[in-house]
C-alpha cells in the first residue's frame, strides 16, 4: 500500500471526524511513518485490522474533502499568501518602509492563522 501524503493534510482538516481508532492508526501511518505491521504489533491487532481501518479512514477523508473542500481551500490560501509575500518583497525600496512593514506584518498574521 503506497502512502499518499495528501492524507496528512486531510487528517489535519477532518481527523476529528474519524473514529478514535481510525484517526490514531492513520496518524501513525501517515504522520509518524510507521508501517501497518508496526502499528498492528503496538496495538495488539492484526495487520489486516489496521489496514482496514486506514483504508476506511482514507475513504471517509476523501468523502469529506469532496463535500467540504477545506483542504483545497487551505492549500489555495497558502499558495496565494506565498505569492503575496513575494510581491511584498518586490516592493522593498519602492514604497515607504512603514507601509512595507505593515504589509509584512499583515502577511505574517495571515500565515499564523493558516498554520
């Protein structure tokens, strides 16, 4: 089973909607990079049980994203913020320093919200 790292972002957005077991197994699998066998051994269950929980969790996360789109919106906002920060950087020396500082501060606050 190849790892699709977009599930790490989907877990951040929708992980609390999964069962405790699904969320825990997926966190270990995608974020801690443990194998299904390692998770199964630690949890005292079969590898197949872990795989089934992860696969069901993946299906649910994809379904939530298809319906709600929060992860895609988050990614788009991060990309736009990066573009904004590049454009602010290009303004250095072209606008008054206090305006540049205000724009930089605003971008930093937006980044903090998205983090």
